[in-house]
C-alpha cells in the first residue's frame, strides 16, 4: 500500500549556494531521480540560489534562501532552527565545510538523522590540514550519523585526519547521466571548394566555476604554449572555458593580453553543457584540488580524452594512459605536452575517448549513485526508527 506523499520522510538538502557546479549537479540528480514514492525533498541555501534552481524538476520541491551574510552570522543558525522546526524533516543532508556546522543546529531542532557529504576541499586548504576546520569537523562527529565522501582520497582523509569511525564513513561515487552525455554522431568531413578537406578544429575545452582552485590561468598558459609548439596548426586551435565565477574578469584580461580573444571562448554559465561538450576535442581539468569532478565524468561519457591533474578522486575516476593523461597542476609544460599528443595523434585521442566512455558506463552510472543514496537513507531510517515503522516509506 502506497504512503500518502505528505507522510513520506522529508530530506532537506543544505548547501551554501545553489549555483552551477558539480556538487549542485549531484544534488539535483538525487532530488530529481530518487524514487518519488520513497522520499520527499526540499533545498535550503545558506545564501541564495540562481538560475540553476530550474534544474530541479521534481514536483513539490521547495527551495529556501536564508541570505546568510559573510562571517559567522549566528542569526543564520536561528533562522535555520526555526525553518527546520516548521518543516520537521526526517533527514538533513549537508554539503561541504560551509554547511557542516549546521548539523548541530539540526540536532537541536529535533531532526532525527544528519548526513554530511564531502565533495572536495578549497584552494586555501587543498590537503585538508587546516587545524581549525578539522577541529570543527571532529567536534561535529557526534551530531552526524554518516559522512559521505565522494572519492577514496576523501574517505581516507576523513578516517586519518578527522577520525571519522568506519561505520560513519560511507563512500558514494558521483554518477553521470550517460544518456544525456554521449559521444557526438560522426559527421561527414567538410570540403573546401577545391575539393580538399578542411582541417577540423581542435577544441580544448573545460567546464567549471571560474575560481582559483580550477587553475584556468594555467590552462590558458598551456594553450599559449600549444600554439607556440604547433605553429602550423594555429588556425584550427581553439580554447573554450565554460562557466562563470569571481575570476572571470581576470581570466578575460589574461586572454586579451595574450591576443587570443578570437581563439578563446568565455561564454559564462550555460545550460547546454551536453551539446557544448560534443564539440570539444579534449577535456582539460588542471585543478589544484578536487573530489570526483562531475564535469570530468560527463566529459568521459561524451567520449572525450582527458588531461587532468592527479589530485583527489581524479586518479580513481580515470585510467592514466588509457582514458586520460594525468599531469601536475603546476606543470604547464606537461599539460602542453599532453595537448600536443592529443592534437597530433588522432588514433590516441579516439582510443582514450572510447575507453573513457566504457569506464564511466561501468563505474559511474547515475543509476548506481541514486541506488546508493536511497539505500543509505533507508538504512539510517531503519536504524533510527526501528521501533517506529510507520515513519518509514513503504515499498510497493
């Protein structure tokens, strides 16, 4: 017998800001894709939300903004406490450092289950060694029923640096929609009027928030070196950086100073990422720190070879030498060399792209991710409410 929707357990997802990004994409996929007969969802933003909120397509999902000012802002705890008391959720699911402290607020508001997800670290603390932040995480362990890292690297860090018990440390890999992100169909090669085929453009592409941790500056430097090393191919070389963020003005200035305004496309945030990726020749992510980047998985699902830094969960998500070439974020020459190989070795580019697609289909499907999150919610509900079965969603 089906449970009325209003009686299903409510999951409140707490994020700093609902904006374009990998973490937010995972959140949206979970809200939209989790069985509607099992859980209800709501989203609370500590600050605000953007056009990205339109990606939430599950009916009945309310989005709240607390408009938190910079700094500690104790009044935000009060706002959240009142909101949670009114909403009466079964689960509070927080994301990353900015939201973790509110697990204690949720406990005081009577939220039975608190989950915290770690999707990656900031450039200010790429190795997770900040003593103040780690102390905060340790102090909150008793208030959190389960930590969810999205890479083996993050899970090991939670164990070693934070002291999260194994029973509370649950790795769930990010997943990608392989039906929406898929390789472009082969198109006929265009020909010039004289009958000779036109050189196909070689597009170096990336997708992500324009901020220091993503190292877009280094990517532009590598693109400049690529053009210097392959002067005969300059007419076909292009760079596309999709996304927006606090360093966009500086990035535009760097491109303009290099005289590459016509060769580098900076369109800002876009909603047609799947289509844009199909135009890329290679995907590059020279980040200083990462969890398991959703955009990288999307690129592999699109059949793109990858050049990426060997940080966080990236070495687990790719297979160096088979689906990708791993580099150091600060090694511009290594990034350039990888781009030169993909630009000049068409067979390697095609082989790595095809292998990446197969790897994502086997290891990082969205169906597997949704299944793991649903199972986690089920397990915690059953443990918490083992003497109150009426609070659990009923399976058909």
